[in-house]
C-alpha cells in the first residue's frame, strides 16, 4: 500500500506468485471488488452513494425502491371527487388487479377450500368475473345502466364497465354535460364498492345479497355522496330514483 495525492492505493507484494486455478479466480474476484476503491488517511465513516452529499435520506431510498419495485404506467390515476377517498382507493386497487379475489389469493399460494366465485359458483373468481361476467353482478350492472338510460351488450369485464364513461365516443359525450358524466362515473364507482362489500359479506359472514337490494343501496348511497360533495348543484331524490338526468339542477 502506498500514498499518492493524499490517497492510499494498493500495491501487491506477495511472498510467492499467485498459482492458477482457484487462487487466480479468487485474486481476480478480489481485484474486481476493490477496483476504484480509494483509501483516505482520515477516520473511517459511512457514505450514502445515492446522494451527492454522501448523507443518507429517506427520500433517495424511497425513489430507488420505487424504481425497482413499482411498474411504470402511462395511465392517469382516476379520482372522482364525488365519492369518498376509500372508494377511489378501492377502484385504484381494482385497476391494478390488487383486490383479494380467490384467483389472486391462489396465485399467492394461499390455500383455499375453493377458487370458484362465491356469488354464483360457476367460474373461477377473477376480477373480471366478479365485476362483470358473473350472472349476479351482471344483473346489478343491467339495473344501474338501464336506470341511467344506457344499454349493455356483449361480454362484460371490469375494464368495460369501469371505463364506460371514458370509452364513450365524442358524439355521445356531447349529448351530456361533463357534470352528468362525472356523476354517472361516481355511480359506477359506488357500484364497484357495493359489489365488493357484498362479496365480502357473503364470504366472511355468509350474508346473501340480491341484485335488487344492492341496486337500491347504490341509488341511496350515491345520492348521499354526490349531494353532499356537490356545492353548485342540487339533487332531487324523487327524480333521482326515476330519471337521474333530470334530478340535477343548479343552485341559484
């Protein structure tokens, strides 16, 4: 070891030459490990490589973990201000397919007595099945969409239902005000919330829920959430349950 410009560097001085085979491999491995290492004559200390200052910060560690763990997505996170945060978070988790459906639990090697849908017991409980293809949830969506004057056709899945407003053509969007579409999206989010809660009630408390009762719960809860979070418009309950498009009037 010798000193050069206030830095200590390595100079090998072996009693014998390095043999080939394993000794040579270990020597090359050691050389790779200490390549670029400069020893200073000052006291020893720790230096954080993710910060130019050398000091540890939680922020730099968090950024590095996010780069390694979180997947990049170019889709904007949907957030509807007319429903509570817990509902938006549930929808966000569903968008990521992170809900604890039986299919997802099985993928995590969790032992279950069955992976069939607890509501219909006809197919594996995936997110798309529970939120669209299941005969039980499809009846709910038919009631919700008919209530708002929309029709459903073809094979339903989660993306089709939850992205219905965004997937409307420009011509159809012009038929409604942006606020009407925002309210209908809030109703869809409320329906997702109720479907998931009813599913959990069946799994954990053996409580049965029929589609008509859930539809009525969605009507009342969405009315409560929207009317309490909207300061510029007033909702009429009698019109809301019969024709929600006519239930909205500006506050003068």
